[in-house]
C-alpha cells in the first residue's frame, strides 16, 4: 500500500496564507517520504487543479492528485485542457480524480442539474479518453456531449483518471473505464466486501489490470480515552454522512455509521493496527487525512505535526 496525505480546507490559516501554506504542506509531505498528496475541491475554497499545478513546481517526486473535482462544473474538454496543462506543470506526476459530487453541492449550492450521475460520468469519460489520447481532433457524440474540438497542449504526458465511486454503477465505470476509485467514508468491511470485488470484476471484464483503490482515511494520534471525542469531532468537521444519501448507502456495506467510525484514532499501536487493516482489505493507496486535536490553534498544530510524523514513520511497514 502506497501511503499519501489528503489535505482539507485549513480554516486556521488566514486567507492570505492558505495557498503558500498548502505549497509548504506539499513540500513537507514529499520530504517526509509520502508517495502522494491529494487536494480536494472544497466548495468556496482554493481551486484544486490550480493548486496542483503550483505544487508541481515546488515538488520533484511526489504524486499530486485531485480528490475530487466535480464533473458538472466543467465541460469535459475544459477539464481535459486544464488537466493536461496541470500534468505538464507536474512533470507527469498528476492524477485527475473526478466525481459526480452530491446533490447538496451541485443542485443546492450551484443550481445545476444532478440527474443521471452515472450516465453523465460515462459520457464524460468518453470525451476525456479521446482528449487524453494525444494531440489532434476530439470527435465525440453521445447522449450528453457533441464535441468536435482540437487538443494541442502536449504530446509528452497522459493523464491517469480516478473516479469517485460509491454505488454499483459508478464502481463498474471506475473499474472498466478508469484507473480505479477514490473513496471517502468507506471502512475496511465496505472496501473488502463491496468496493473491491465490484471494482475488480469490472476491471477484469474490460481487460484492465492494477486498478487502484485510494482510500481517504481520517487519522489522529491521541490518548485512548480521547478516541470517542476524536471520532465525534471528525464527524463534525469532516461532514456528517446524512448530508448525502450516497454516503449513507456506502456506509450500509460496512460497520461504520459516520466518518468518525472510519478513523484511525488512538495511540501508536492502535493507529498502526487500523491502517494495516485498511491495507489488508485491499486499499492500494492510503490518503491519510490528519485530524488535529486540541483546545487551541497551537495545540492543534502540535497534534497535526505529531500525527503526520507518525504516519510517515509507518511507510516502510505499510508499503
């Protein structure tokens, strides 16, 4: 299992410091030996692909990915154009994570349609595949898009694509049409018994090998008697499952009831044991989302650093 970091919206930094701070976080992750660095598209926060392009210029080795960019907000040709440009900026280390997002973002916040997410993703991947095939004309006509447009960004790099997939239809698409999936709110049982088998079956039927399961997992190093509070805090700050029916349905396939239940929290032995269980469940790529604990900013910063250093120390064991 490759071990990476997933960041979030850092509200404890001033707005003026957030971008520079994110770039410093990426450089630190690379120096600590993490294999990947995942940037989410958080509503109203820094743009994930812009940040990824800038990260490409301040790092040398680490994979940089989005986790994830909603497809409804960008035409697939514009997404392809931006992704190819970002790939050039990252020197071939960029992975595009995309997904259909959730109704409360797409419909409620943005006023866009949230209809047929799996059908939309299938049609979207048609355009991306053609655009990433190399410089030249892209000609795609399907149920959603009629594209007849040139691509002339680079002939040096392809763009790996991962699809956020929670339901059976999306998992079939992810396995058959992409490099794998990016997960959030999936515990070990959901991955081993639901996500992994469906993804693998779709990939095998399509003749694809080595599909990835990138699992976003909250992590906090803390005393054992603080674990309950840490889980409750994670569910509060990272978004309750009941905001999205998609997450509720995914949780039904595992033992977790909310995001806090997917968390690796506790002392060193407890955190290491839980991360090993994720590896043994079939996770190919851990995207550790460090959850800092403490009553003030200084305490939370110390907690963040302590947890991140510890997760980095587990890389040889978990790989």
